[in-house]
C-alpha cells in the first residue's frame, strides 16, 4: 500500500481537503483508506448500548458487524498508542492510505497552510513535506498547490506515489 500524509495546524483544512481528494482518487478506480490521528480521547460507542456494556465489562476488543459495515473497537487499557506502521498492518489492503496528522512520521506529505491563520510554515523543519496546499500566493522551494483545487492535489499525490 502506498502511504501519503497531510500535515498542518489545527483548523487549516486537512480534513476538508482529504474529504475532497478522496472522490478524485476513487473515481480513477483506486481503493483509498484513511488513518486520522486524534489528539484527544474519542468514543464511537454510545453509553448503554450493547457494545458499550461489553467494553465496560472488560472486553479488550468488540467487533460490531452489520450488512452495511463493521467496526473493531480495541480498548487500550493503558497500553501505548500503536505507531503508524502498526496501524497500517491493521488496515485491509488498498491502493493508497491517506494519513491525517502524524506530522513527525517520515512519510511524504502535503502541508496545508493558510497564511491568514498566522501560523508558521511547517516545511522548513519537516523534510517529509513534499508540497504545500495553500489558499494564497506563496514563495517556497516546494510545489505550491491550490488548496481549493482537489483534482490538482489528487493528481500530485498520485504522480508522487507512482499511481497515475
């Protein structure tokens, strides 16, 4: 599986760009998966539901299955967060995994940058950044892509990953 990341400050538009890039890539017949790093605790379960009750009773994993989807919930119970390579091993095979977050993991990535947010660019300190998607004119030694043109961003990723 090819792996490509998106990095940027909170609120820069990483999720929105990924959401707009996925259909551009899947329209070409490629299978795409996403790994998103959450900095805060999160819960996809609902208190009182059967799966929540199983987890609260001490189950380490709960696999919910229906005719539309399945989800595996794994309770960490004090274990360290798995690194990106361990997470990639869990995924079903696909053509491309898009990764949101994991700024410091050395995978090729696009930096999402909005100068209006007043945050510094990440690329000078992060050699894994291979391009910048921005909503402004920017002078940088890397390719600068229009943040509002997901087709161009998708094409860049596919070319970079040898999938075009």
